[in-house]
C-alpha cells in the first residue's frame, strides 16, 4: 500500500505493500464524498476489474487440482503451498511502490509486493475451499524514497482458516489437526513483532490495489492513468481514506487547490489518524498562503512523530536530496539513537558520507546497513556497494 509524500516535491503519496492506515467502516459517520468524477482535466482509462484482480487462470487451477486432489484439501496439506509462497515471495519489494500485480501476474512473478502476494494466496486458498480474511497490520509509519518522493507505506497479511461446511458441495475434507488457522505474512518484521491487526474487506483490498497502481502511475507522470486508478479506488471503497488522500495529491499537482482541499478533508474525516493527508493539507495551506494553519498542523505532526525512527530517516533523506548533508547526518543519527537496528539510517549515513568524500566512514556505515538489512534484495544491493567502496578506500590508503 502506498502513500506518497515528498517535501522536495511538496507531496506525500500513500503507496502500499498495502497502503495507508485503514479505518473500521462500521465506525465511520455518514459523510458526503466530494464529487471527483468527470473531471475535465483528465481522461479516464479502463482499469482491471475486481474479478480480474483475484482471478486464477486455467493453468494455475489445473496445477492446484493436480497437487491437491479433492480428498486432500485441508488446512494442513495446503500449508505447504502457502509456505512455498511465504518462502519464495521476495519481501524486499514490500516497501516499494511498484510490483502491484493481479493474482495471475503474481503467480508468474513471486517478486511482487505483499499486497499482490496476499491476493494470490487468498485466491488459491479460496479455490481450495478454505476461508481467507485480509487484515491491516498496524505498523509504525514507514517512509521509503522513490523518484524523489517519500513513500509512506502500509502492510497487510492474510489469515487462512478451515471452516466446517455441512453443504454436500464443500470442497474441503476435514481431518483432525491442532491448528485451525494459518497467518500468511510476507514481511518478516511484521511476523516477528506481532503488531495489532484489524480485519478488512475484499473491497478494501481492491481499493488498495487501485490506489497502489495510481500512486505508481503518478510517480511516473502518467496522470490520466493515475486519476483512473484513484477514481476506481474511491468507487470500490468510498470509505478508504488513503485513496482520497492520494487523489488529493494528484489534484494539487494540477493546481486544482479547491478540489484537493475537499479531498484531503474528506480523507481526514474518514480517518483522523491519516497523518499523510494532514501533512499534505498543511503543504496545500502553504501554497495558498495560509501559513498559520499549515504551521499548526506541521507542529503537531512533528511532535507526534519524534519517537518514530523512520520519521527521522525521512527527514534525513529530504535533507540529503537538497544537499544539506550536515542536517542529513543529524537526522540519521537521531534515528539510530531511537533504534540501532534499522538499516535505512546506516545507509543514509553511508551515502551522505560518500557525498562528503569520506569513503572510510561511508564503508563502515554501509557494513552496518548490510548487517541489519532484513531482505535479500537489500543485502545484495549493500554488498555491491561495499565492494565498490572497498576499492575506493584501498586507493585512499595507498595515497
């Protein structure tokens, strides 16, 4: 899920492994959504349908039928399939804006984000007669950088259960087992930390899918496509705050300030804890010369985020982008003081020291980044950089 934010480009975008914070729709007051359809500034393109997102093609279902005959479709036996996805899905992409795929696409490319892999696991479990329940995982605010934007990400997982069904058409043979559910989570940090979770609907997942695709399109400057996806997200789940916040970013980029403000305020009304929408609303206030309102929001957000190491990493990345390297070092070091096992702060220090010409310090910080990296993708990236830096430091030592 992803939300997009960027100080450097005055935008925060929500993108997902899953996407920004979700709210329990049963507690949402009756609100009137802004009218966002038929905007003359955009051309609406067709997007994947709800059915297409979750569909499994004949090749996949034939393989499932071969691996799991009708008399062996129980939770214990299907664990090997779901564990295969868990072990082979590269979670290194779970905090990136891209790789949001349908179930069919994710089956052919397990290097997808957690949203896509969870959709695939859900569809497979459903085909095998099991019950799947998506959940929002309430992780701390986390930012990653892409194309000059800070991406605020979220996370979901999936609970698969074996439920008794007295219907004669049931696809499941019930065998005795000690466990009646399995949690599929493609983020090792989430699995180990045991964060609080909240059940979410299939419609919300569809909205998250569209929201991610829209964020990716917006990052790439494909604004008509981005609008098409955000519009689809709001139609799939009108109460999904993250989609309204991202749509507002797009409207602001097109100088539709009044419409953007309506969308931001609706996103915040749906979820008062949508800090991304709040921060972007403050940026809109700055653009429209309402500095006092902006400062009030930003001060509250800054105080709220001071204990979050990823916030300081994001500030460090912003400082780095504008070549304010000393401030960047201060922010990355503050993140380290809060949590010394976050690889992002060490990598931020490494690339900042590199820009300052201190290759030895950059090499040392990069070793720590490699040590604390969770995913193979990051470890490989750091190892490649370590090799290059090792050659540089060797040259420095020889002079």
